[in-house]
C-alpha cells in the first residue's frame, strides 16, 4: 500500500472513530480540549506507523488503545490526577455516589459517552453557535471548512469559535454528564440542531470523492433515537428523528453502483428503505400527537413524507410541499428554506415563478458561496429554454463545490446545455 493510499485509509477510519475516542478520553480526563489533542496524537502516530507496518486488523481499536494509553500516561502526572479526581468527587457528591478513581474509568461502562459529549459541547456556558460548531467538530469529526459551509460563514470565524469554546469549557469545569431534567429543555434545541447538521454532512458530503457518508447519517440517527428515549415527550425530538429516518431511507438510491449521484426525481423508489420510511412516518405521528406538527423539524419531515408516500415521482404532492415550506418560512425564515421553496414552486406552478424567487436570492450575501443557489438557478433556466445562461450557472456551481461527485454532475449538466 502506498503512503498516499494508506493516509487516505487512516483519515477515513479517523472520520468514523474519532468521536468515540474523544468521548472516552473526555470522560476520563474531564477536559474536552485535551481529549481531542490526545486523540489527534493517536492519529499522527497512525499516519507515521501504518504506511510502514500495515493497517492493523482492527484499526479503530488500535487508535482507541493508543489514545487511551496516552491519557493514562497523563493521569500518572500529579496535577492532572488531582484535577480529574476533584472533578470526579464533585460529580459523585452531587449524585450521592462514591467517586471512582480516574484510571478505573478506562474500562468503565457508564452509559453513552457520545451522548454525554454532545451535551457538554452544547453547555449553556457557550453561545449557541459555538455549541453547534464544537459538537460538529467533536462528534462528527468535521473539518473547519465543512462546519463553515453548514453555517454559511467564513473558516477563520469558525476556527476561532471552536478554540474559544474549548477554552470556555475547560475554564468552567463542565461536568461530563447528561444534564438534569431542569436543564434539559434549555439545551435540547441546540443538540437537535447539531445532530441534524451532522446528518446533513453524511447525506450530502461537503468534500471528498463520495457524495454521501452513510456512517455520519447512522451516527446522527443513533443519537436522535437515544434522545427520543431520553425525552419521549418532546415533539421536536420525534420530528427530527422522523426527518432523518425518512431522508435516510433514500440513501440506497442516491448513488449509482459506481458512486455517481442520482437526483431525487430520477431515483428508483423501489430501492428506498421501507423500514426506515415506516419508522419515520411513525415518529412523525408521535410528534403530531404531542402537539408538534408545526415544529420546524416536523414540517421538514412532513415534506419528506410527501416524497415517501409517492410511489412515483409524478405522484408527488408538490402544492402541499409548497404550503409546508410556506409554514416553515414563517416559523424559521432563512435563505436556504426560501431556496428549497423555490424548487417546490417550480414543480408545482412552473419554473417562471420559481425564477423570480431565485433572482431575489441571488442578491442575498448569505448565499454568496452556496453552490446550490447557482445549481437551482441553472436548473430553472434550463427548463425555460435559456440554455446558455443555464450552462454558466452550472459551471459556477461546479466551481464552488468541493465534492468531486457533485462537481462532475454539475459539469455534466453544463455540457448537456451545449446540445
């Protein structure tokens, strides 16, 4: 195996395993920033050794063991032991329990470390945007660029936000625990936002050679399902789970066997996962029964349900989808929601009306680097027979995206406008 191919393998394994490693180290060290640093140290060691020695049979376990050994070495240094033991004592006293020794936590099975980690990253000591950015970094293993794309903000802004967030958590000595019921509701909204942004990165990858990263979708779904058990009376939790289940049902049909993207209207719906659809519809019903049918996630889930219920693309209830986006735009206005509404308007009432919406959005600075805006613009222009203009928009969208598969698709659409 060449150095470059082994490095790609290490990085792929890291994306799948990093959150678990950081979560275990954070439980042990009670320091999220140091936990990430030690996990990164294990990654550097892998990049040095694996090209020479070969990929281990269980690479994830190798990374975990290496990182845990480094943490144990640090625990043997007095100051860190004192700080960690003090943190453990304080947490145990508040729960009326006996504090464990730090080294005992290496093999301790105490619930879901990832869920604890996401609540730490979403602690009220941080601003909402910092909570989301930090959790995407720690739980999703996303790069600064990928997080910036999710926020439609600059990379330096996100990088500074993450550094400051980790420093704030360390200074506040935030306990590694799931919050008590009195604090849960206040922290739930940003947790839901984080989980869905992680899901979105898996559903449509920002960078790389793969259009989707199903492992991220699975992780987001897992965390969402755990939350639904933890707070079963929250309609928005069920709304988010419904949305993710329904969107995840399309993953098998979103790419061709060789990896090329397949757009929604061209997908073989027989390949959609019917179990996930049933689960999603059931979760949507639970959200409605709890009075949350008009919550932001439930509204998006209702859009996904319109697609899931249509046996053929031609049977999709586009006027209802427009109405759902109208409601969503009133509840949570954003240029991305408006762009999605434009797509639905095009399907329900024709591309000319939709083009008016997109023309207005072209002046919105928040979408200046958002490649889906020129992509939708090009699609509408093509439908209206303005093929030369459409070609330019597809090429502009291709230049903006950093996903190889998506770039190829957009360039293919641009080329088709020449014929």
